[in-house]
C-alpha cells in the first residue's frame, strides 16, 4: 500500500531550507535519525519529491545488513550508478580526470590505474558529486540506513563533509537511533559528524495523537473513533510502521500481526539467554515495572545467581529496555506484547507466581491492583478476591470509577468460587453489586449500571427497604438514559416501601421530582420537589435537598437572578453533602441557564470550571460530565470558535457516551464547510435511539449542511422527517422545532428562488413554507418555555423563520433580517454574521447598495475571522453579483453581453447543457463553451447558476 505523508512540517522546512542553501553554494549533510518504522524512508521520499519539483537532481543509495563482512561503498555505488544514468557526460568527464572513480562505476571491470590509492578514490567521488551539482540543478544525495554502513562508507561520508565548501550539494543520510548500542560503530561517527558546522541533525519523533489521527485517516480513508485512535496510539506509540500494521490487521484485534511480531522479535536475537530471561520476567509485569519489584520477582523465580545489574545494562544497551519515569520500561509497548505472547502457559503462570510471592512478601513493592492481577493469572483465587476488593476501595478513594468497576467485577466473578474469602469482605454479594452499579453509572456505563441494579433487585437476599434504595439509584440511572416512563415505575415502587420521615424517602422524592420534570409534568415536579426539600431539611439529607432545589430552579426561569441564586444554593448543599453527581447536575443547569438566558460567555466560564471539577471528582464520563462536554462544544461554536479542537476519548466500551458530543460538534463542522458533514450527520442520526437530542442536533445540522450544498429538496425532506420523529417522541410543540422550521424555510426559499429563475411557479414550496411558519409561531406560543417567555435563542430563530418565509414569498424584507440580526447579536456570533449576509442581500434587492455593502463587509469580516468558508464564499458571491466593493472580491468591468452571449445565457437559464444549446443554435459544443466562458468572465462569476442569478439581478435577462 502507499504510505501517506502527514505532519513533519518543521522537519520538511529544515530540509527545504538546506536545498535552498545548496542552490546558493552552501552544501550540508542532514542526519535523519529515528526509531525503526518511525517514517524516515517516507520522509526522505517526500523531501526527494520536493527537491525534484524545484529542479534539483536526486540520487539515492541504500546500506544493507550484511553483518561484519559488508560490501565497501555499497550505498555510494548504487548512487553513482543512478548518477551515471542521470548525467553520463559529467560522470565520464570526472572519471577521465579521476580514474580511480571507475572502480565504483557499473561495468568498469578494472581501471588503467590499478595502483590508485584509497584517497584518490575518495577524491574522485567528491569530485563527481560536486560536478553533477549546479545552481540550476542542485544535487540531493540520499543515503539510507547508515547504521548498516560499512567502514569504508563511514569514512567516505566523513571525507565528503570535510570537503564541503561551495558545492551545490545536500546529503540526506538516515539511520536507526534505536539500533545504536554503546559499541555500535556508527554511534561514534554520528556524534563526530553532528559537531561539524555543515551538519544538521533532524530527529523524527513518533506521531503525536493529532498527527497519528491524520495518518490513520489517510491510511483507512476515514477518521478513526477517538477511542480506537487512542488504542492504536497506545499500542503503536506513534510509530508509523507499527500503526499501519495494526490498522491493516484491524485496530480492534488484540492479536499482534505476525509480520510485525517477527520484526520485533529480531530485537531480541542479540540478547544473551540470561538477559532474555530478565526481559521475559519484565514482560509479565506489562509495559513497565518498578525496578525493586522486578528484582524481587527475579529472586522469587529462583534466579538468585542472575546478575540483574549486568542484564539490565545489556538490555538497555540493545534498546530493548530503558529507564522511564523512574521505572524499567520496554522501549516499545508492542515489544512487551511479543515477549509475553511468546511465553508458554506454564511459563506465564510461574512468573506470575513469582510476582505474587514478591508482593506478598513486601506489599510496599506494588499496589493492590498489581497483586490482584498477578494472583488472578497465577492463579490464586483467594488472594485475587481479597486484592480485587482492596484495589476497588483504593480506586474509590482516588475517585476512579472505571477502575473501581473493573476490580469489583473481578470480585463478583470470583465470589462463588471462594465463599470463605468472600465472607471476610464486609459486604454481601448484593452490596458489592450495588457498589459496582454506582461505579458503572459514575463511569458513564449507565446501561451496565441499570443491568447490575436489576440483578440486585432480583436477588433473594434483597428485602423491601433495601430494594427501595436500589430503586432510587435505578431511577436516577434510567433518567440518565432518557427513560422517564421506566423511571416513574421504579420511583413509585420505592416510595411505597419507605417510611414517611426518612432520609431515603427525601432522596426518593427528589428523584421523583426529576421524573416529573423530565416528563414535562411541571406542576407535579414543583410540588414533589418542594416536599423533598422540606423533608430533606428535617432529616438532614443535604444531597436530596440539593437535588430537589436544582429541580425547583429549573422550573423557576422567570428571573435569571432568582434561578442563579437557587442553583448556587443547590450547588453549595451538594458540595457539603459530598454528592458529586448531584453537584454536577447543579453545575450543568447553572451553566445552561446562563446560556439560554443569552449570557454565552458566562456559560462558557462555568462550563470550563465545571469540567475541571468533574475531572477532579472522577465523574468525567458520568451523565452530567458528558452533558457538560456537549454544552462546552455548543458554547464554543456559539461564540464563533469553529476550530475542530480535540474530542476527549471515552474509555474503551464507553464510546457511545460521546455520540451527542460528536453531534454538537457538527454545528462548527457545517459552518467550517467540512466536506463530510452530511455523511457524519446522517450516521449520527442513526444513533438517536440512545437519546432524542442526538436526532435533534444531528438532524438540524445535517439539514443546514444539505442547504449549503444546494441539495434543497433533500434538506426539506430531512427536516420533515426529523420534525415528525421528534414530535412523536417529545411533543408537537417542542421548542427546538422553531429551529428546524427556520432551517427548512431557508431551504425552501433557496429552492423557490431557483424555480423563479427558471420561470417555474414555486406555489408548492410556498404552501409548504406557510405550514412551517405557522408551526413555528404555534410552537413559540404553546411550547411552554419555562418561565413563560421565549428565550433569546428561541426569539432569534423565530425571527429568522419569519425572514426566510418572506424570502420564500419573493418579498425579501430588510427589516425582518435586521430584526433577526438584533436577536442573534448578543451572543450568537456565526448566526449573526449569516443573518447579516441575508440582510445585505435583501438590501441589494431593495436598492440600498450602501447599506448592503456595510452589512456584507461586516458579515465577511466575521466569516473570515471564524473560518466559516461557505459563508465567506457566499458573501463574496453576493459582492460579485451586486458589484459591492468587498475585500477579495473582483467583478467584471462594464462589458455588455453580445446578442449571441445573451441568447446562450438565456438557454443556460432554462437548464440546457452545452450540447443541447448547440443543437438549438446549430453550433458546436465547443463554440457554446467559448460563449459560456465569455459570459462568466464578463459577469465576474465562477459558475453557470451564479451567472444566471447575476444576469437576472442586473436586468440582462427577462424574467420569463
């Protein structure tokens, strides 16, 4: 397969700078260093391509691993062969002056000067390279794999560097830095050369995460999901060759490709048996191991005679192991995989028992998690259960729910196998299941948490009171999955089994208020929340009080100040109680209330603070941790930050939790003009069974993308399906419907403009638009916005719906667009700029050219600043058509179309192809093409449709 070239901008810049200097007579040597597979060959290929494109000549030679016997000057012989084919006259002329050179030329068969000494040979090579390099055609000599170079080639390279004066020459030589053990012959030469002023070292590092993402996208043809990318990065460590092998084998396949495994095994071949055994012991611990633990495991394995210090030094010298963060680590994670995978089952068990013995003898050598891992694989199930429980408790103290869940699930798997040990844990099985369910929900694995809670409810050891507590947790989990109907059944059952004056009853009431809130039963939600607050204060349940206060704040949206005060109080009570999940709920609602009140900047500040708090609580992947992430993306887009940014990678198995976050990122993707926005939106829409919000966001943004792409009928049809599905799921008057109606009206307005341009009646589109604008108005009146009044965003989209409807009717109204700009202006940067563009177009139609230029200039400046390419292109298109003086806009002079050009343009307006126009006018296709090109040039436009539109606006074509 063809390996793509990505990143390496700084390194390429240094290489091209060297080529520029060579053209001016400043030769240099580039020493390109990097690990095997990091991309040295591909880098040199790219540099060679750039050199050729700039007029340089390129020749290359390769060193080969022939052991200690090597072939003298092998790489130079190959390069001279290429140079002779490229410039035979120059090579022959130099060989005539330096007969010794013929020894390295193909087919020489000896020379007239058999006694020519080595120095004359070196001088001949230097002379031919200098002669072949000219200012017009500098010479790039590429030498690969110098770690395999023979002694003669190493000496020749040193000689060439010493002779560098004013030649138009660049030598680019690569070598594997991870092959250079202490006694490697190239190591000293490389160090000596690096000190020369004509030598520049270029280190190729492994890809960063973003660079590896670009590389993987080029290899497989599509972006990898963040979790998959992280998995590939963890295994490949950014090494290009390793990444390609893993991607071709399938990134989700944990089995190492055999071809890659064989390459890695060659690293182990030079090791002595005792050193190889030390490496095996290290591999059983994983990617890295603390040195004291490694030594203790070696001793416990019965290898007291092994000189660990000497073996470690040798393994480090051969670049198998290295010191990393105070531990002994494999140079590559995949190397550890290979070594461990090559062990027989009995060998693995023996070495795990050695670690187990070492950790039991001195627990300070490692963690409970390490003890549990080795005990499980030794196997010693009693120790594994106790250690897994201890590891789970340690993870809980460190606020690490993913790790806690993993250890608890190991404990549950072992529970029945070692009942005597299970009895010493301090909890029964239901208690461990409940703890695991809580960890699952906090970790974002809510479906799994629900399954665990249901299994606990089915356990015969679960009595009514305990079942009620489990049902409260189940209710909250179901709400996190947007399943309020199921949640209502559980909370009703919980309340039936709880006493009147009880902290758990206060928690159940608070959860019940949330159920009513999510079911749009606002009066019930307010009454139940008030009851929960009262009971929580009487029984001292601060967590329940905070939860219920948050619900009351969400319901009371009449005064932003009052809402903020309630949520601040709820937040304080949650922090006092130590309930992180409830605290994040208060934080999310505090930020979102600011956002929907129009304080976008304030919302952004709160989101950033709250995400940091979520990380600190270990709740990054909880329901409200995810909600804060998507709200952060929405705020970023709304404030005009359209950069792609970096999407957090969910832990393995939790990738679906980020679906809504990915959908929200489509707002910016559409505004940027990403080519795959429609495809991504369509794919995400298929995931809306997880959360109707996914359909809402992905559906609307996809409609917008289709409209930008000129696929107006598809956009209208898509908007209709989304509205129908969400109406059935939520209600006919869900407030987000105003946005969908406005987007559909925009698509209809564009389609109607096309109809009118081609002389067709847009009556059907107008009728569809009348229905949509009526629905938008009805939703604004009946959609029950909390607080009783439509918020700033809702008002802005309603204003746009009215403006688009007027445009659909053929009465583009500047006043309506001005009103739309005023509604969006407080915080919605992109939509404000887009509305200014439409306002400018309406002013053009109304004859106000000065006003149009003012609004178009403002829109264009914002579009360019944000990187909103489709909008910037559209504004410039308006400037060309209306002849508005805008930055970057060129329009034609006063050329008047000829009669024939006007005739051709009229037929273009009817939708005819060049061939059809030729048949109608009895001319050739080529003649028609010339006329069309002339029309485009005179009108200053780039396409046929734009030409027709401009011609209509300027009165060059009759309306019919």
